[in-house]
């Protein structure tokens, strides 16, 4: 192992009071870097041979205690380096990467505390949706643990099985709801491994598998899409915006409500909508159809480039804007039920239906799966297939009839 740790007095950097900092010098693959201990002394009090502070140093109550602290910190650094070596990772790290592992500020044994730390980080970078998901999951975990703390090493296979039993014992709870929580727990755990909170050997999801059940069909037949398109609603009608939002989403590759809310006039360029999806950061460049143009034209009128196109976001602060979208999305979902009644649609409508409908109707138009996947912004084809796997019987019958006629 070509990595060494030395406790030393850094006599290259004298402070104004004549003292020199005590540092840990790390040598890795013939390169060096240093880590401050936070202590500085005069050269008179440093024992170069023993690499420790001399007993006649009077600025602390106990020199022995201070030397013990420094030795413990050196032992901790060595332990970090030895673990990297044992895992076969050390030889592939640069000197700066080794230092990052050693000085990593995150050091949580508590899963809940670490999770709350991640929530604060997510909020600071304006990822409010993910922060909300983490926060809600941590709250459920705390309820499960009777408001007691949960350590990282306690989140094991047995814990997950008990959590599953706890969730499914509640009326109306199902496997898909459980999967929502478990995927969040898994995401936090994976980040914890990366931040050195727990060893990857303890990873419980190798044995425990997250299960789901098929969801009820969400896709809307194209005839119903046309009914919504043909709805003639005056501006003052309570469903005027609801109808438009649904169609905008459908005609922009099933654009999520969150992304629609943040669309700005400046995102319309040369007859195209150019934007970045908030969830995946994927860039989109979509041609505006004639029908979509008429809807967007109404909303763009008398607005500046920096203005939001749709009247959803009312406030200026990022967190408040996110709250505006969440509130309006709930109202939008409620009003979609009224749209269903107006158009004699006998299935539930929600903000997700336009996205699933777009995917299914694209497939029925013989658009290749790879193209549909790209339009939806999926990185994996099996994600797209989830949108397409619950086709209604009449469509399957139609396909079967076509096959029969070809015999």
C-alpha cells in the first residue's frame, strides 16, 4: 500500500503569533497533501522524534489528553484508508479523492438524521419535490419506530420485512404504496454508503426485493382525447384552463404538470417548445402543432419573455412557486373529474392520464417503441413498457383480428 499518514508540525506556514499548525501529511502514490488538526504550537513544544506535543506545553489542561485526541484521529484516518485498500479502491483514487474520503463531513450513524440532512441539501438546490418525498418517507419511518431513532445498521432485511407488514396492515394500503416508501429508503441508503455512513456490505436490498402490482389502466382512447379537444368552453368557465392544460400536456409528449407550470414565453423559439424537464434534466425540443399553437397563443398574449406562460405560479420565491404548483395540481386533478363528466368518459382522469394516453396512442399509431421512449424522456425501454402494458381488451381483440385475417 503506497499511502502513508504522518502527524507533523508544518513549519512552512508560520502564523502571526509565531506558532505553526499541526497537520496530518498524507502521501499517496508519491504525491502529498495535508489536513489541518485545528491546533498550532511553537516549535519549542513539538517533539519531532515522537511526533507529539511535549509535556511542558502549558496552554491546555492536559497534554496527554490532547496527544491522545491526535492519535485517535490518526487512527481514524488510517482506518478509512485501510478500508479503501481492502475494497480494492485505494489504488484507483487520486490524492485529492483520498483526502475527500478522509475529511468527509457527513458522519451519521442515524438513518433519520442523515435523511433530514439530505432533505436540507435538496431544498438548498431547489429540488423541492424529492425533498418532499424524502421528508414524508422519514416521517412514516419515525411513526413505524414509535418516534424512536433509527440507526443505519438497524435498516436491515428484518427491518424492511417488519416495515412491510406495518404498511400492509393498514386498510387501503397496497404494494405500490409500499414500493414508493421503499424506493426512497433505498435511495437514502445508497447515498449513505457513498458518504461513508455504512459499509456497502450491509446493503439490505440485495436480499429484500421491492415488489409492485400492475396499476389500473390510465390511458385514454383517442376518441375521448378528441372529445376534450372539441369542448367549446368560454374563458369564464371554471374548466377552461383545465381543458387547455390537459391538451397542452398531451401535445407536448405528455408533459408533466410541474414542467408546464414553469414554462416561460422565452421557451417558445421558432415554432418550437424548448425546455429542460425538472425531474430528469432531459432537454426537449418539440415542434408546435397548429392546434397547440392556438392554445399557446391565447396564453402568450401581452406577456414578456421572462413571464410564465400559464397562470399557475403566482409568487416569486422558489419554494413558494413549488407550493403554488402543488396546490394548483390538486385543483387541476379535481376539475379533470368534471371534464370526464362533460365528455362522458367513464374512467378516472388525472394529471398523469395525458402522459399515459400519449404513450399508448403513439404506440397504436405504430410509432416505434424506441421513439416513444425518447419522446417520454425515458432512459430505459422497460420504463416505457410500463406505460404500455395495460392495453384494453378491445384493442387486443383488434390486433388479434388483424392477425387472424392475415392467415
